[in-house]
C-alpha cells in the first residue's frame, strides 16, 4: 500500500515487494510512451483552460477515457464532496465494457478510512486489497464487492481544500503505482480540480445572472402592472361611511387582515369590493408589496390561463416571448380575483391547486412553480347556487369561502349618502374647477330613496353628471328614471339590474363602448357589460 502526505511521496516496502510478485504488473513505460502521456496531459490542460463551462463535464469524461486507455487499466472515477464533506458523489467516470458500474454515492460512514486520507490531502494506492490496514475493513469489503484488484485514489484540491477524489482501478489484473506515474496523475487531478472549480463558479455566476434576469423581468412586470393600476381612475381613497353595516364590515376587516386566511367578498356590483380587498391588504403583513388584481370576467377565456399562470415563449401560436403570470407576480403579496364566478370551469381545478399547495405550471413548461401568496376573491353572484347548478366547483368554493364578508348595498346604507355625495363633489370640484357650497335637500332625499342597482359606482356617475350641468353654488342632483322598478316591490334584484342596464342602453342608443356609451355611464368595463348582456339575455328591440 502507498500513502502520500502533502509534502512527500514514498512507496511502502510492501509495495516494492508486490512489484516482484507473480501476477503483479508494474506498468512499463518507454520514452515514447512517456512523451505521449506528457502530450496527453498538456492537451487536457489546454482543452480545459478556455472551454465554455457547459462543455467542461464532457471534456472531463473524455479525459478519463484517455487515462484508462493510456494506462491500460479498467476504470477511472471522479467523485465530488458534498458541502459537509460527509458524502462523495460520483460525477464523472469511464469503465471498460463489461465491468460493473461503481456506486454513485460513498458516505464517510461507509468508507471512513478512505474519507480520512482524502480529507488530509493525501493519496492512497495499493496493488492488493489486503495491503490496506485493518482499520480499512469497510473499504476492503466494498472493494471486493466491486471486484477491484488494484487502485490509486488522489485527492482533488482547490486552494488547500479537498473537493473530491480521482480514482484509478483495475479489475482483471494487479498493478503497482510507480512514484513518477503518481506525480503525473497528480497533475491530471489538478487539471480536473481547477476545471471543476471554474465550472462550478461559472455555473453559480450563470445562475446569478439568470436570477437577476428573472428579477428584472419580474420587476418590469410589477412596474407595468403598478403603472396600469396608477392609471386606473380611483374613485375614492378609503371606505366612506359610519353606518352600522359599514362598521360591521370594517370590524371584519380588522379581524381577518392580520391573518393569512383566504377572504371571499360578496356583494352587488358597484359596492366597493375591490376597495375592501385593498383595505385588507393594506393592513396585512404583505402590505409592502403591490396587491395584484385580476378581473376574471374581463379576460377572454382563450387568454385567461396564460394571464393567470404565465406562459413560455412558443407555448402557443402568437406567444412570441415568455410572460410571467399574475400568480407568480403576486408571490409574497396578495392577489385579488374579482368576479371569480366568471372563471371557466376548466381553470377552476388549476386555481384549486394554487389555493391548496401554492403550485402551478406556466403554459408550455413542465416545471412546477411554487408561490407564497394570499388570495382574496370577490363576486356579485350566488356562488353556492352556482355550485348546485354545477357551474362552480364545490371544492374550490369551500377553499375560497374561508372568511366571507358581504359588502352592503347602497340601499342598506342610506345614512352614508351625504358623506359619499360630498366626497364625490369634492373630487369633481378639483377636476372641473367648480365650487359647490350646498346640495339641495330635495336632491339628497331623492338620492336616499332611490334603489341604486349600480350602487356607489352609479352614484358617482349621477353626481358627475350633476356637476357637469351645475352653474351655481348649489348642486341639484336628478336621480335616474327608475319609477317602474320602485313601484314593483316584488321585483328581484337581478330584474332590477337588468331593467337598469336596458334603460341605460336605450339612453345611449344601444352603444356600449366609447364616450357616453352604456359602459361608461354604468361605470363598468365594456367587456363586463357585454358579459352581463349575454348572461341576462338582453337584446336590442327590432325597429
């Protein structure tokens, strides 16, 4: 057996004896062979110096093969240490055909003697397994199982620290390891060690660049999203009102805001469900990040999956670039899923997985993405009835309905009418350069008795119209013509909303989009209005 300290190499007396024994072969190397071997080492060094890091592994494999063929041995192996130096993992190897593949992982517990020698920066070589000391009994057992006859193990050193081991073994015959050969193989180990160190460092650098690129892309997406959010016309900066229904809702916000629980906000259209979601987010531990909003009704069914979960370049025709989805964008923050009832059934299973495990895949990618986010959903429809009608998944409903909050309609908070009206008046005073000192008593009473199917959004539109035509200091506000619905006390809310939409469509000449279109008058997006028109079966009368 031979061991080599950091400073000295000397074959043991047993090794000298073994070289004379029958059946033990000492590699004979003439001058020509030595020159060829020197050229091989020089070529390996030259090839690995400027090689791109992603090609280094293949070149090391080729080098191990050349070592086996040049030395006329059977196997060459390269193991790398784990971070804690307790495990050696096989990363590169070459074995002659017909020879057993080596074990992929070696632990310090399984081979303590070998690990100790290598960690000291020393090599170990033997012609016979029995040359190993008694303390290497586990190594002897392992080597016999592998069919090894002779072996040489040289540590891979980077700086002054062992990072792995380069091993040469024979299976069909025994060989000795001359000192001059060991010195040359030490050069090979240094070449491989430096190449692996460069590969690892460049890989870390490449990963860092990729992470920076991903962060830049995400920041860009967040900036775009934030810019869009800023561009949205914000009707009011906080929830206005002191009525009992509003106090109850705000109390619920205080209860749930500090938790990570999913919140389901219920309420008619225009009641301020998004405003309530923002209030919850602002009081949560995630308030330092932008809340991400998704209007499930405004997104076309063909695009909503990519919008929510993201897509890879080429995921489908027209996908010319990679795009981060809203769920990934909301990682570490809150995502607000408005009009969740409009989410297609086929996507509800994917949403269920996100609510359960926080995991999903981008379109066109098999890689699972994990996110940490809080979900707040909102709807103006009866989700439980939709579950019974098989239009909404029952399991998703119960996942979302953890903490339901019902936003009261404007009809339920007549006491808040003066405060809301004055809030809008002050807003339009600034934009219209007008000064209002009072609101007529008749107007306020009329506002408090009107049913407001469009709720606060509709109220804002009515105040804006009054401000446009006002020429004095007293504001007179005319409520919409809705007498038929007021008289019909048995009319269902769905019918009230439908009648109001029809009335607004008639006033706008059945024009949905554009200036003074029905969508603008109702204070909703054209896509949302189209969805409601289709769902309610509203059709323009024939002339």
